[in-house]
């Protein structure tokens, strides 16, 4: 009998069949994914409360403290899209294991840092590992859960893990900083070991050939780095400084190069026609605006409470407690609420309430008690479960399964860009104001304005987007 040669498609199908993960292990994939996303998000926000303690121990000004936050966020945002391609190429499980191991090692280096420069460098490595963990964790869920309600619930729990970390981060940081700010990083070691242990017990993930968009990745990272650097330097040397103007010029040129590359390469990192779908474009914008307020608030309020109100790190963390509790209580019911009222109503309402909370915090009297500030943060905590799980579901419904990884990479990149720019711009405002309280008020009003614009944009979404067919644009490879 003559052997029939295998085509590329049949060979790939055979490989996938051999190394696909076993369906009887969804619990392991869900636990690993939630733990991974939780610790990645926790490290993005928990360090804010410890900034004054870090400054006291290691020295440095506000610009240096910003890089402790932005070093992590910049590496995370700049490498997310590349990391999604890496996950496809080597397998989600292998990428997750590597990301978790490097993240734990970088966390230990942060905790042992003898100086601010050492800490910032380790935060860059930590953020790079986080960029690998995030898309790999979503891919684990995609492989372990069949398409339909089971996968939707799993993705919802994954998103809720991030919301829980974001809302509890300031409190956890405040508690640990009572002993030492270094514990914020050392706590990642047992968590990372748990994530590695869970992933190691899972079967190998499918591996697919994926080309790497060098031009898009390099120009995208350059645009992000130049933009954030320029925003940070505004607070030190002003808008008219040649250093700032040069940074912004590099950002504009790099962005133009990025767009040109994505329009011409055969396999772009970010297909530009993806944004023709409103169910992709609007969630990406909402993710950006949401994080501006959600990450910007802990940064400015932590500095304000400790440097102006002279609260201890523990007391500062306690001020964030009501915000964290509201997010934790409402997170389990957010999916059901979106199904009953429609995601457009829930997302728009959550953003509106968030904007109101930010505005009230900005205009409240300087003599307001700490418990009053804690009460005014509650609307921001409420927005976490009201916005992120349903907007993630809308995004995934707006693309085909073949583009889900790319869409989630774009979405998470927009969120990280929002976080990086929030800390950079708000830090510049704090540094330029003679009164830190005045800088805090300006920052919160700016965040409220961005959030209001995002709330208005949610009107472009369908009231029940999961009932609509996937658009032709989003199904094209």
C-alpha cells in the first residue's frame, strides 16, 4: 500500500491531537490561571502604598518612585502582544511555567534590592514575566474549557481574580509594610510556587507556528517607552524642555512606524481591521479609561494620605478597605447582573458611578476625615466588578475564536497603557504643584473626565451583544 503524504494541515491536526490538554483537568487550568492573573495584578497596585517606605529606605524622588511602578507596567504593556505569540508558538502551559518561574525570581530580587536602581531594574524583569503569564493564563482556559457557557464562566472567574487583586492590593500592602515593604515582593514566592505546581500537573498545550512581527513589536515598545518617559520628565523639567519634546517626538514617529508596519506585514501583531468592530474598539477604550482611574487613584491617594495626612502605611491601607470589600462582595454577581440588565447598562452605569466617586474625592474638603475619604472610594471599588467582567465578555464575543488571543492581547495592552500613563501624568501633576493636595485634585478630575468619555462610548454597544453574530471583519485571519 502506498503511503499518503501528510499535508501541513493534517500534520498540524495530528500534532494538536497528540499534545492537546486533557479535558478532565479544567480545575487545574482554572486555578493556575486565576492565581497567575491575581498575583500579576496585585503587584501592579500593591506597591503604591509602600512607595513612601521605599523612598525612606532606598532614597530617590517622585520620578524614581514612578519608575518603580511604571517599570513594571511599561514592560508588561510593551511585551503583551509578543507574549501572546510566544504562548502560541511554545504552548500555553510551557509559557505559563516559564513566566511564573521568572516572575518569582524577579520578585525575590525586588525584595533583596539594595538600592532604587536595582529595584527598578528588577521591576522591569518582573513586568516582562507578567506579560508572559497573562495571555498564557487565558490560553490555558481556552484549551481546558469547551466553547460556550463553561468557558464564559471560567473567563469571568479569571477576570474576577484581577478585580479582587486590584481592590485588595492597597490593604495587603499596608499590612505587609507594617513589618517591611520587602514582604510585598517576597509573598510572591509561595504564590508563584503554587502556580508552577498546578501548571506542572497539566498535560502539554497545543503548539502552533506563529510568525513574530519584529517591526511592530519594536516600534510599539519604542512608542510606549518614549511617551511614558516624556510624561514623567514633564514634572521635572517642564513641557518646553528639549528632553521632553524629543521623547514625545520619538513617540509620534514610533507610533507612525507601528501603524505602517501593521498595515503592510503579512502577519501583523495587531490587525488594524480588528477595530472595525464596535464590540472590539469600545471595550479596548473602556479598558484604557477604567484603569486610568482604578490604578491612578491608589497612586495619588497613597502619597496624599501618607505625606499630607501623615497616616501610617497600615492606616492608609485601611482607608482602601471599604473599596476592596465592595468589589469582593459584588464580583460574584456581576455576570448575572449583566445577563439581566445587559452589559451596556451595567458597564455604562459602573463607569458613571466611578466618575462620580473620583470627582467627589477631588472636591471634598481637605479637612474631611479619613473615614469620609474611605466612603467616597466605594464607588470606584463598585466599578471593578461592574465593568471588567462584562466588558471582557463583550470583547471575546466580538471576535472569532481564532482571534481571541490577539483581541485579549490588545485589550490587556490598552489597560496597561492606561495604567502607565496614569501614573506618569499624575506623577507629573503632583511634582509640578507646590501643594501636593492640589496635584491630587487635578489628577482625580482628569481621571473622572476620561471615565465619563468612556461611559458615553458604551452607548455604541448592543444591549445584548452575545446574541449578535460575529462580524465578518472579526472572523478574517
